[in-house]
C-alpha cells in the first residue's frame, strides 16, 4: 500500500530541496526549534488534498513555490505536487500528477498544474482499492457512502497538539465532522463492513421497494374489488338504456353474472362500432374529399401547362418572325447549304465572306429550334386536352356524389338518430371495456399471484436483514475494537504503563480509548499524566495500523508524528535529564521494534527535538539531522 518515498520542495527560482525517506521503517527528522520540522506533516497533508496550506506563515510559505511527494504503492511510484500560495489564499486548487520512479528530480519547468482535487482523490483511492461503506440514518435505514483515501488519512497523522492531547485521539478530531467521519468509516476500515455486505444492502433496498410497489398494487386491486359490484350495476343500467343489453337480461343481473352480462354488452358495442365503418354517408364524404383533392391537383397542372404554352408561343413567334423576314427577301436560298451563293450578283463565290456563312448558320439554328418548339407545343396541347377531360370527369363525379348526399339527407332524421345512438353505444362500450380490463387485473388469480410474490420477497428481505443487520455490524465492530484493545493492553502491560491492569479498548462513540476496569470505565482524558497520553496515542495508532495490515485493509501505510517527546522536552529542553532521556529513548526503541515486526509493510516518520548520537538504533533511523548550524527544512540560500 502507500508509503512516502520523498518530500520535494521547489523555490521560486527553481531550486530543489529533496528529502528522501526509507520505506518500511522508522524515519527520524531531528533538530532544534524553528527549523521547519513541524511543517513536514502539513506538507504531507497539503500534497494529499488538504483544503488549506498548514505550513507556518513566513519563511517556508514565502520561499516555496511547489510542494511535492513521491509516493510508493508496493513498488509503483507516483509523483504529486501542488503549487504553494501566499498568506492571502488558503490553497491551490490544482496539482501536478505524474509517474514517479525518476532517477533525477524533475525540474520546476516540468511541473504542470493540470489536475483537480477530485482527480487526485480518485487516482490514489483507486490504487488503494477504497470502496464504499454503510452509514446508519435516523430513520433506522442505512445509506451507502462512497469513500476516498482522505477518510483514512485521519489515522496517519498526529500533530504536535494531538499526540499528547487528553481530549483528542485522532487527527483533527476537534472538528465535529471529523469525529463523525471516524464513527462512520472506522467499521469499514476495520473490515466489519465489506463489499459483500454493501452489495446485500443494495439488494435489500431494491427488494423493499419492489415489495412496496406490489403491496400498492394489491391494495388497489382490493379497493377495486370492493367497488366493482356498484360500478357493474351502473354500467348494466347504462347498457340497457342504450340498447346494448335487452331489458330482460338487465333485470336478471345478479352479483354472480354481472361480469358475464358486461362482456356481452361490450362485444355487442364492438360489433356496432365496426358496422359504423360501412356507413354510406361517411363513404361519400371521404369520396368527395378525395375528388376535391384530385380536382385541385388537375387545376394546378392545367395552369402550369397553359403558362408553358404561352411561353412557347412567344418563343415561336419571335423566331418565326426572324425566319420570315429572311425568306421574304429571298436573300438566302434553301439549297445554298454552304453559303457560297451571292444574293446580289446571283453567282457562286469561291471564298464566301464570313457574314454570309454566319447568316446561313443562324438560319439553320432557327429552323432547328423552331422544330423543337413546334414539337413541344404539340405535346403541351395534347396534355392540356387530357387534363381538361380528366377535370370534367372529376367534376361530374363530385356532382353525382353531392346529389347522392342530398338524397340521403332528405332522410336525415333517421340518419341523425342512428349516429347519435351509435355514439352513445360507443361511449358506454368504452366504459365497459375499461371496467373489464381493470377488473381482470384485480381478479382472484392476480391477487393471489401478488400475495405470493410479496410473501417470497418478505422471506428474502428477512434473510438479508439478518445478514446486514446494523446491530450485528456494531457488535462486529466492537469485537474488532476489543481485539485491538487486547493488543494495546498487552503492549501497555509489557511497558509497565499506568492504566494497563484493566482492558483497554476503543469506544467508537468518542471516538477515544477507554480502560474497562472492575470499578468501571475510565475515559482517556482521565488517564493521568502527559506520559500516559503520549504512550497511549502511540500504542493505539500502531495497534490500529497493525490490524489494518493484517486484514489487508485499504489504508495508508504510514504514520507521521510531530514532537512525541514534547512532554519530556518542552521547548526542546529536558526537565529531568536522566529519567526523561531514557523514557524518550524507550519510546523510540519501541516504535523501531514494532515497525520492524511489520516486515516492511509500515513506515513511521517522526519529527522531534530528541537526539541520541550515542544510540546506534536511533542513529540508524535518522533520516535528516538538522542540529547542525545550517540544518533546516528551507536552505539558507532560499531565504
């Protein structure tokens, strides 16, 4: 899972500060006050999506242009960097995200702020395999909530004002929303809520909705059944009145044969409606409408042909006039094809002039065009004769149809009565048809089918409720926390810490650590000295992460802690040199050994004043020593 390979800072001039860390072990950053140690946690949080840059205002914020992390996911590396901001802004909304594993830190020119916060959350959450959890609601139901890795970073950071705080146990727990987030998500991270339970909860929700829908159908069917006899009696009376049922049949109606009588009336109504389709008046009306459309079409065609004929007459007259003038002067003979005959001297020319040839060709073109015009005029005249004949036929047919309608309307009293009766029977028949359709869906067989499906769903729902019962999930969560508390208890007893004689466990309602004793429950805030608060913060977080690792949970595999020795060295100075130094040394040795027992699966980053140059175990885990005169997070040449 995810550990931190290095922190990379960029100055505004493009200078690079590279802070590498070892994977799978304790990394100590030691130095005096005001060297930038505490800013390391803020930088980690900022690069991983914090909504505010938490580094101290002043040198660090003014000097750093970009903050970056190279992350390691079981050998796969990812580089994320985020621009810094001045004190007038909370944070940059953009990130640079690229593959890591570089042999040389990329220069500032390569950084492109092109990714948003959601891109970062989705990318890292997907690599960790973080899914969703179930959140109980006030109505007793549970809702599905998608998670990101940010909900798990709570367990990976302990700031200076948190590591020894008797009232807080987790990072940012003073924020009520964060405390609620721990209560909501810790069961998921512990493994009490898995994807199978979430899938079953979704199935349970779908089955409950289906059951509610079916119950509504069943209730509606029962209501329709209760009203059916009254509605049927009313429809039978209507059917009798309009002639769909004979009077003797209507009078013989009983609750047992109502349905049968209505079916007979509906069938008779349908046959009457079908007969209406052959009504002669309707046929004649449709015929006249069709003939009227045909007549309009013929009139439009005749108008177009007459307009075309008029245009052709003008073309023919103009061309023929030119031809007539030439012919009347007899300047050009019909047999003079080549234009070699001179109309003045009546002799053949050896080389005819161009004008003579042009006149001859023009005359030939006129003759050719006039031939086409004559042909077109003939065709147009024939088409006009045909369309006019068709128009006459249509007018005759329309006149005949109208005459027939007039004859029928002489008997209109009977016809109107028939139409009104037919409309009434059609309306009543439609009402009967709708009633029969509704009645069929609320029949005994359908109600029995609905009841059987509802019963089957109830059985499935009860089974799913048992499998996903949130009470049992709470019990499971408490059991897991009890197991983790057992580990904390054994560690505390081995270390000889106070409040280790009872059973130490987490109370998720806080959330905080408690000590269950024969005399009652002792809350974490009453554990006593700062020494106990620091130790139990360390034990609690290490026990949680050990559980996460053993269960393969999708959590961050590092813990960053600022100033764990502060209760012994306030301001960086020892209060009781020998005792305090040995207690701090014991803290570091315990963290080193516990981290080593996790076989490289976990990383601890500690920033502290403590320094033990004569202790090989401590020295071998120092990643950065800033006790030298120029040692600091921000190099002197950046300022």
